[in-house]
C-alpha cells in the first residue's frame, strides 16, 4: 500500500484512534448507571448488569468473524458497516422504552468493540518500524482508556439529562466517527477476504450467553435450580461443540473461525492467557469500584455517592492506562517485552489488594483505580507487540482478533461473575474483600504461569518493538 502523505497520515491515525476510543466509550455508557437502571426498571442488580454483559458477549462472538470478514479489500466496508450497527444500537438504547430495548441496543453496540483488531490490521498495512510499534501500542490501549473515559462522561450527562441523554451523546460521537471513517479509511488493502464459519459464531455467542446467565442468576435462583443448571450445561456443550468443530475443520484443511493451533503456539499462548485473566480482573475492578461508590452503605462498604462521582472514579484508571502504555514501550525497547506481562499482572493484583485494605473514602478508591490503570497499561499495550512477530502477516487480523476475543470473554466473565461472587460471599464488607482478593489471586496465578512455564514466556527476537 502506498504510504499516505503527512497530513493524510495524521488524519488516518486520528480516524483509527477515534474508532477504537469512541467504540470503547460507547461500550461503557451505562456502567456507572447500573444501580440507577435497576431502580428505574425495577429489576435486580444482576439483571441490570446485563447492560454491560450483553455488549461484551456480542464483542466476543463477533470479533473473530469481523477479523476474517474484514480481510483484504473488505476491510473498509466491514469497518463502515460495523460503525453503522453501533450507531443503530446507541439510538435504540436512547429510546426510554424498556429494559429489554436497552439491552438490545447495548447488544448491537458490542459490534464496535469487535472493530479494534481491524484498526490494528490497517495500521500494520500502512506503517512499519518504530512508528508501527508506537501506534499499535496506542491503538491497543485506546480500548482500555476509552472505557475509562466513558464512565465519567456517562455519569455527568446522566446526572443532568438522564440515562437517555448519555446514549444520545453516544449517538453524536459515533456519527462523527463514521464520517471520519468514510473520508479517511484506505480504499485499498492487501490480501483476499476470508471465509467466516458462521455456525461457530452462533456457538460462541449462544454458549457464552447461556453460561453467563447461569452464573449471574445462580445465587438468586439457586445453584441447583433447573433454570441455572439447564443454561449452564447447554452453554458448556455449545462451547465444547465449537472447539470440536474447530478441530474438525482444521483437520480437513478448512478455515475455522479461529485457528486454535495459531492461538496456542509459543509466544502467543502466554499473551492470550494473560489477556483473559487480566480482562476478568479488570471488569471485576471496574464493577467493584462503581458499586462501592454508588452503594448507600447498608452492606457496610458503600460510599453512597452519585453517578457523576461513580464516573469520575474511572479517570485515574484511564489516564494511568495511557501513561503505563508509554512506560511499557520504553521498557520493552530497553529490556525486551517479556517483562511486561508479569509486571502488569502483578501491578494490577496490587490494585485489588489496595481496594481490599482501603476502601472507606473516595480518594482511596481513586488510588486503587490509578494503580489498576498502570497495570492495564503495561499489559494490554504490550500484547500486539508480543503476538505479531509470531504469526504470518496474512493471519495478523485473525490472531489479534482471537486475543481481542479472549479479552471480551474475560470482560464478560468479570462483569457477570463479580456480582455473583458478591452475592455468594454474602454481600457484606467481608464479601467485598473476598471478591477483590479472588480477582487479585487470578492476576497472580497468571503472573506465576508466565514466569515459570517456558512455553508461555518464549519470545522471538523479532518481538522487539524496533523490529516490527
């Protein structure tokens, strides 16, 4: 592809950054409002939490599909079509009809998160060397930072114009991003479009919904109730069927939705595993802090503040995510990228421990979020740098899409499981601490695995940012 002129280069990067950031902002619209949504529609907190979970499940199911549909000459139309679906979703969510309509709109918005791997693929087509490393890092962390920015925006707007106002604001953002994409996305791309295994998309999507439904409702309905055991068993069977179907297609030489052999090769498996673990913990942290700020204190651990404060608590997380990504890039150039995964996991675990020890005041919540953002910045910004050198150029989109899928699966699990853990542990202050420590333990397990298991920590010389 011909390298863009300087002004076109800047506008193209601004467009890619807008796609990743705005879709992440939109995906987080409503997160600080979960308690308000539960009250407005008179539904349990675990049901209102599906305003978040439904978006993340859609992202997990559609990310690998869009990664393949968006190969080669179809990359531009798939990006544009995805943004159009997101636009329809925010308009639907803005209509104050019912909780079902709101969740349906949020489900459509999940397609936006699936566009991130395509923006990374566009970047690899256009840039090389240190500039590619820098821009891959920034685009990768934009998803995390965008989610953090969406929280305060939601809180402030909702406090003045209600839940619908937040989604009308999202409508304006997506419309502007779509216009930028129409003008500046490259009209040419290398490679041919790839076949998409649609049945696998359905197996992943329905399997995740069924499994998470059982997890989120288990404490309320009873863990042995038919309404819990049925979806749980069905979800596990569907996800198992997806794995078996993937192996069968691979054995026949056909192209599966995700090449699991590629996803588990040395140098790729470690980043994929850490991406999932940190994603679970990340949404665990976000959910815990929002509930901490909004809860009225009746359970012994709430601060009783409003949507604006619940949104603003994410600002340190967002800022430190970006700062951490820049520090990570310098560390990778000096010492190699292999240190970033265990370092990021450990720092994130320390944020959960801080929240366990000190959560009585708003500044303490801000401190925990700042440390968590630093850990996220170290981890998520390094994942593309670690993965790209280990996969063929033609499979870059698919490999990054699978890593993104694992992130969204982790986000979905973290969103649903956190509320379930709070209920399972009893809902009081000890339950809050136990849930945070559970998430910290998950991060530390990922740290130990990456450090101890050679297969997980293996890196190639080409993984150095300068060699990309």
